[in-house]
C-alpha cells in the first residue's frame, strides 16, 4: 500500500479496518531510532520507520489540571446543597459560575438521571460564596462536570434521606440505559436569554443602587495625579459623587481611576467625559507591542542543536494579547457599610473574592456576603474580582450602594487579558531517502510569555496568599510556580515526536493578565499543528496521513479519521481555496477539525466550512457540546485571523468591537458540522475550551495551503484602520 492508500483509507470509513491493520504492520516492521538527543542516528531496519515514542512521557496523560481540581473539590462535596421540596423538585445550589457554557444544564441532567426524574424536576441555582467549601467553588479548567460526576450519586442519596425518602436504587450506569444523559436539551436559560428576561448583574433590582462609571488612566496601571474640575462636574445634572479610586488591595491591587456616581448611567458617562484629569506615568510608560515581543524573544532559552544528519525545521511565532471580549463588560454591585458588605457580581472565584474584600475593608469574613450572578460570558476573566474592589471602595467612600459598570473602551484597554506570547520551535527530521521513509527525532518549543497572573490560587485565601507573597511583587515565586503547574498539567502533545520538550519562560511585565480559554494551550498547540503540516511537507507526505502515522493515542486517531470522512479530506478545491486540519487533546477530551478557507485575498481570509469531531468520553448534553464547539470555532477564527491587542506608549489601542474585530456572523462559516463521538465507556472529560485548539490549527494550516504564506504572526488578516480614542478619555456616545 502507498501513502495515497493511507489518505483514501482515512477518508473512507469503510476501509478503517484495513487502515488499522496496515498501521499496526508498519509499527511492527520497524526499529526505533536511538540516540536522537545526542545527535547519533541509527538507520531503520525496514523502509517504514516506526515513530519514536514521545520522550519523556507526557505527564498530562496521567494527571492534569482537571484532576487537581477534582481532588481539591472532593473534601467539601458533602457540604454542597441539594434538597428536595414538597413538590418533589430537586433544588441544587450550584457552587460554580454559569457563564454561558451550559454547566447548569449539564449538572441538572446528571442529577435528574441519578434521581430517576425528568429534567423539569431539577432546578439549578447559583450558590452564594460559601467559604466552608474551601477550594470547591472555583470555575475553571473545563472541570466543572468532571468535579461533580463522582459525587452526584452521594448528593442525591443524601438529599433523599433528608427528605425522608428511600435512597434511589438501580440508577442506570450504562449509556444504553440513560433516560436523560446523552439526550438533547436546551439550556435552562436559553429562552430567557433570547427574550431578554435573563437577569445579569446590571439587571439586579437592588434598592438604592446608584449607577457608577469610571475614567481610567492614559497608561495601563497609570496613576491619577489630580482631578482638576471636580466641583464643576459635581454641578452637572444628576451627578452625585466624583471620587478618586484609592490604591491598596489585598492579594491584588485595586485598579486606578476616577469614579462618577450619577442618577443614570448616561449622566455618569457624560460626567466621566467632562472630567479634566492629570494622569501620571506608571511602569508601562513607553511600552509597545514591539518592545514586548523583543523582551519575550530575549527571555527564551536558545534551542538545542538538531542531531547530526537531520533536517531542522525552525520557526518563530508571535501572538498579540487577546481580550476575552464578553458581551457583558466588567461590572459589580456592592453595598459596603461600616460593619458589613454585600456583593452582587459574576464571580468565577467567589470565596477568595469575599475573603479579599473583607480584608480590603477591614471586616470579618462573616460580615461579607457575595451573591454569584450568572455572567454574560467570562471565559477566565472573572477569576479575579477587580470591579468588586473598585465598587467596594466607592461604596465605602460615598456611603451609597455602588452599581458599577465599566465603559467598553476601558473594559478592553484596562481589564485583564490573555498575555502576549512568543514561540520558538525546532523540529529535527530524519528525511526520507536511503535510510527509509523518514522520521521525527525531536521537537523543541520554547515560549516567552508576559507572566500570567494566577494569584486567585484555587479560589480561596490560603492558596491565593501563597501565590501573592511577597505582597507588592508582580511575579512572585508562588505565582510563577502556579503558572508552571498550569502549563505542565494542561499543555499536552498528541504526537510521537521523539525527544520532545515544551518550556515556558514567563517575563515580569506589569500588565493585568488572566487565563482566557487555554491561555497557554491554544497558542502552543496551534504552533505545533502548524509545524506538523510543515514536517509533513518536508517528508513529502499528506498532512492527514502524516498525523495518522504519528498520533500516539487511538482516540486521537479516531476523531481525525471521523473528521476526514465527514469533511471529504483531499477533495478538489478551487484556486485560492484550501482545506486545513488540526488535532487536539485536552482535559481528557479529543478533538479534530477540518476547515475550508477562502484565501484568494491573503489579507482577508474567510473560513467557509468547518467539520469538528469531539470525544468527551461521556457526553452529557450533545446540544450543549455542539454550542460550545461553535463558540470555540468563533474564537479560533477571531484569534487566528482577526483580533489582537496592540499596545502603544503603555496603552492598548483597541477599544470596542469595531477596532477589536472579534468574529461576527458574517465571519462565521455557513456550513458547520459538529460530530459528538458516542459514549463507549471512557471516563467523563472536559468540554469548556477543548474545541478551540484544533480549529485554530486547522485555520492556520488552511491559510498556509491557500496563500502559500507561512503563518507566523497572529492575527493573520490585515487589521482594520481606526482612530483610537485619546489615551485616558472615553468616546462620545454614538449618534444614530
């Protein structure tokens, strides 16, 4: 059989049996290449060389970030509240943030299945911050369903016993018996969202809450020197208070700026624009995207030389910072009294929020209540509580309830974002020729990144404090340790690329950063998928056949083979169009994506079709999985082709969706197929962000094949021209 046969087999599922046998025969008829790291090359004994095993073994195969979150949650799971009312309805106080990812519906379905009731008999509410849950209220790491799955039976049993009901017996344990799990359900709140009935933070009816907006400095982390016209702004219609946001802050600093309270948000906006403020320089004066990339590049360790007799593929990649860009800007409602404090906000780590605000205000933790409000998107940004800090300080200074909403301009420019990154890669290949069909001997990837702020810890004060010490230092030892832990337990490789390493080199630049849907994973894996295509090309192999040869896990091969058949990999494409492929593993899930891209204009490429295959082990709600996959595809299109944050003189220039061109409906392909692999008994896995990296790699590879341009700097499309709002100011309201 030839390599063409391999591709045809992968495309045609009917040939899967012979394809698998042929792959096994290849592996059996070859000898390993030894001594790659030392530069010594041994010839294969047969024409087909077996891929060298990934060395060292990938630790994520055995322990990942989700496992750590499951372990951290386990001790306090008996304290999670699940009760049964007189009407037979199960009410679950969910200690996680519903931010549009559908975890409330998925967990409700799991409870319904275990209890033997229809989903209509399960109500899921957002639990207030419960410090007694310790590390069991952090939303992150695509881990919520994984955390609860082992404990749902015990929670249901305990609820039934408290209600005087006999324990549920004979709950289904196999996919064939499920009545709820694996069926398609709309999200609990889907109708309310589309009809405008959903209540987010700014919709909370808190009597006496006063609309508040801010002006933020002319530089990221800049300073307020003075407000020069406070009296005249106070005299404006509806204005109640003008206050400089004080510094300080426990664990993390309070964002600087000037706040205005008014009777309406429109009046607060007008007053903010009218402020005459003298801004002072901070540590980021003169900082630019170019200087950041130069610093990151200098921080990365040199590559080890490629082994003698091999061909090296060397490449460098740049990723701009990225905004989470949720529809809901940063916001919070806080009532800070001398003896107590009450908070309403979307919070991914509500316990440490409560604890840090208590410390900020000098209150005992028992005097602070934090209500977790479902969020209109977050994706990592609400792991921190910055707007709560600001609102608490303004409420304390004014004696009023602060209903704070950031303007979109400051939300993009001054809130937390995914840090800029630089990647350097060297892959060493034994090329095809007299010694056989070739092989990958080694793969190195060194990553320079603006340090990720991880001072939220595992969502409670002990681990957060460990990350923050010594106070006042941006890159503490604890924070650096957490970032390396997150990197090592999240970033994996699905390939057998011989002696391999991925190393992270964080740089201490004082930018407000936070996780954003695979902060390390998506860029790292996108780069590896690009290099995989380039290695296949160097060896004269089809990129899909090359992946089938080097993928090291059966589930990864299965999703790729399914995607290849559904997408008709290898079909004829018009000039300027191309297919691209990517494969990914994360949070015990596997995904593959094949896209079609219109690259006739290299400055304005567009994805026209996408096929995504997802294996999450035990699919709870196929409808929710499909929605998540579509959302991840939109983000992949945005970050690979369209959107990035540029910094000039210490300030992000983008300020809204017009200048930060996140994918809109016109950018989304009309043809998208999401295939959810069936439940065959594998353990439950994560879903939140696992469908982002395979499409990202596929889009970049399709771009390369369609345009002939190697993707190296992201985003790839030309950026729109715009005139930024002047530093330290807010734009005027748009006129219809």
